[in-house]
C-alpha cells in the first residue's frame, strides 16, 4: 500500500502507480471484508467472556500457577517482556527503514508507510488504554495477596492499580496485525502461525512477570487489533477517494 500523495509529472498531477489486484487483496484483509469484521466482533465477545471468567476466579488461579512456577520463568519473561512495547520495536523499525533506504528506496518507502500506520495505531491505542487504566483502577497481580483480581480503585493513578487493560499486549497486537496486513504471505500458513505464536508468547510474558492478569492481556490485544484494523480501513477509504479524484476506478478495492 502506498500512503503518499500523487506526484507532479510536468504540469499535470497524476496518481501514483496502482496495482488493482494488490489493493483488492488488501481489501480482503481489511474491515471492509465481512469475514474480518465478523472475526473482530467474535473476538470482542470472546474477550468479554475471558474478562468475566477472570473476575470470577480464573485470573487468580492462573496467577497462583505463575507464582508456583518459581523465579526462573519470571526471570526469563522479564528479559524479553519489554520487546512488546512500541518504545522498543518502534525505534528498531525506524532504524531498519533508514537502512532499507540505502538499499532500495521503493522498498523503504513501503516499509516506512506501514511502520507509520503501526506507530499511529500504537499512539491511539495507548490513549485508549491509559484512559481505561485510570478510570477502572484494577489492582495488579503483584499485590493480589492483599487485594485480589476483582478489586478496582477507579480514578487511581497509582501504577499498582493500572492493570486493566495491558498496554504492552496492545502494542504487540498492533505490530502483529500490521505485519499481517502488510505481508500476507508472511501472515499466512506456517510463517503466520509462527508469527502469531511469537506475538502471543510475548504478550504472555506480562502474565509471567505478574504485571497483568490474563484478562488484562486479552483486552489489550483486542484493543490493539481493533484500532489497527480501523485505521487501516480509514486509510484505504481515503486512498480510494484520492484515486477517484483523478479518474482512477477504485471500486475493485473499496466499496
């Protein structure tokens, strides 16, 4: 997908090159596709169910298993858990994009455009997540012995009461979703399964470090996916409208 503006050729503005097949395939992975929307709605229902089960005791039981597993697991999770954060993969992505620029500028432009989508989605997600954290004030697992998973202290800025939802899980969900949108071959088949497993494993480290309850992670991941897909759909619609102004038919990509 090209997110840039049309370039000036002589005295006439012309739209950038368009591959209808590629854009049509991208549409099938966006919220314009009923299957994608259905899966997102199903994910919302499943997330609500997981949150409910967590409040009924599932979160506390899983936290007990984590504590019983001992320090080695938590130490390993501590070593990699920050890879979930945009503060880590964001700068790495920018550095990679600049490196690609020295190799092939066309590849670098495409990569940086998708990275921009991921960074914007992460910013929007962070705003939503932090508002919910402040409004709900859920106690973190590390103080579960004193409060438990069902204790909330609304409008509490204390870090120990900012558990729901997980911001790190939202960030890794943004990254996983963006890669799925940008690289369909990488996001499908065995490679897709590997990539999804990596994302879920990194998100799970938030539970292993006793930073979040499992339901916090589930909610954070759904928010990250939903925001990324929504922003991507808005960009596709704007792209179609831009092409239409230059007489390029876009009905094959955006209805």
